[in-house]
C-alpha cells in the first residue's frame, strides 16, 4: 500500500479515494452525529441546524459530509506539500497519512466545529505559502483574515492561529502596515455581516459569546485509544528526526514552510486547553501538521520493511476502532 502512494502517478487520486472509502467505511454503517456543545460558536450552530433538517431523518448525511471534507483536505494537503517541495520528491504519502491519522479516533468521525475550523486552517496554510514572491498579495491577505474570522465563528479557540498568520506574514514578506490592515479587515468582515444580520433581524448581539478559557484537556483514554496515541507520538518523533536530517537538501522557501508547520503544530496542541469542558475532539486541529510530519516516516527510511510495518500498525488500529464503532 505504501509503495502505491510513493508514486506521483495521475491514477493515485483514484487510489486515494478508494483508500478513503476503505478507512471511513465504518462511519457509513454507524453514522456519528455530534450535536452542538457549549464551546461551539454561532456559525457552527447555524450550520448544524441547517444540515439537521435533513440529518434528523437521514443521519448518513453527516457521514457523507465528513468523508467529503476529509478527502478534499487530503488532496489539498498533499498538493500543498508537493508544490512547496517539502520532501525530495512528490508523492501521495501525505494524503494517505492524513486519512490514516483522522481515522484513528472515533471522536474525529463526527461532523463538528473543529472539523470545519481544520478545513479553514488548511486554506490559511495554502494562503501563507502563496505569499512568497507574490507581487500583488492584497486579495490573498484579505482572504487569510477572512479564514481566521470565519474559523473563530465556528470554534472560537481557533483564533490562536492568528499567531500563525502573523508569523507567516513576517517570514514571507517585509513589514508593510497596509498589508497587515488588509488582513485585519478580512478578519472582522465575517463579524460585521453576522452582527448586521442579527441587528436587522432583531436578535440580541449577546448570541455571539466567544469562549476562551484555559482548562483541562483529554489525551489518553483506555485500551486501543491509548495505543493509537502512542503510535502517533512515536511516528511524530521519528518524523522529526528524518525531517531535520534532510532539511539541508531543501530550498530556502521549503525550510520556511517547515517553520510554519512547526508553529502550526505547536498552536494546534495548545487549542485543546482553551475550552470550558475537556474533550478529545479538540485535538483534531493537530491532524493537518501531524500528517505532514508523519508522512516523512513512510518516505525516508532506508529499510523498506519499516514503513510497511508502520502502515499496517496504523491500519490495524483504524480497523479495530471501526469494529468497536459498528459493534457498539
């Protein structure tokens, strides 16, 4: 399986789609429906209510949406890694790894606010990487601000990724006040339209209540869940080693992109501690950078058996989690 995605053949997209169907199949048998919780913000509650008009009688709609979002993210993330030349050759391993990582925990099977924020985070990463040598970045900068504003309206703790935008802009371009103001304008635009709608429709503006509280989080659980966490942490550490060992072979722009991904991972690991209630669901925002780092473990080892063994270890955990989901 690993050898299939090591190539960059056109048919790899088809293989990736089939692989996604295989990994996500349990969610179609037993759809995971996640109603809004107190930490979900206004835009997600509206989105859920809209979809639930169909989902109340056809819950499979949530599984279909989650599948489509994850598959699109896998393709986009893989393209980002290849376009930025983060590895020494283009492959589909990043897309494969992202689908594996997001299938490791049943909490991530649900349609949720962190899932939608994760998609916006990927759009942010693409926008940041496109700033290098961009002679006319105004529309990109406005869109970057728009993404962070929308993300905060889905799940407010994701506002910490503003630090990612500011750092990316600092790394990619010399300081220009006008560019920073354009990005700020993009960030407040979603709030302007939401507030305008609430005012015109006679709703109270208090309905927007951002939640940003430092609290506890949940990482470990029981049984196979802990095995999945250990496997991901082990792969991440090995990935750090391979990436640092091969960093000198990369272009300067690629090294800067890796710096952005390191910061993205750090911020994503902070987000779960900014909630009223602990839940493993909030670690989902870390799936994007984790997938990129872990993909290096399937690419760089000299021993061909190691990536194969690691892949089947991941696959076994995913299959067992799917089995438990269907049985229960």
